[in-house]
């Protein structure tokens, strides 16, 4: 019982902190301005961080390579999203991954 109370308290604390952090961004947005060059770098940093997250998730599982099926599915999803395909079509990436795994490509 003590452990679950600690978990709930931790979740409540993290939730409150996340909410406060997001609220502060909205509240300070009008008060803080960045130079145009810094704003451009921050936008680029967000894209780079997202790309790194996608690459890490797509290429690794545990401490090793995830196999070829998952990166192939992510590649299909990326191409379809780049071509502005509807989201339901982008789900075809999951089908590609599943088919490759059924065929034993792993």
C-alpha cells in the first residue's frame, strides 16, 4: 500500500510540474523575445531532436539493431507522409512491417 501511495504522489508531482512548465511557456511567450537567428536555430533544433528520436526508435531495440522490417516500415511511412498521403494510407507502413516479418525478414 505504501508503494502505490508513493507512485501516485510521484505521478501527481510530475503532472503538476509538467502543467506548470507548459503554462509558463504560454505566460512568458509575450514577455520574452528571441533574436531572429536564435528563433531559427530553436526551430531547427526541434526538427533535429524529432529526427533523432525517430531514428533511435526505428533502428534499435534494446541494445541492438531492430532488424530490417521496422526501418522499412518507417521509411514507407516517411515517404507517404512526405507525399502528403492521408493518414490511413500512412498506416500502410505497419502493413509493410508486418508482411516483412511474416516473410521472415525480421
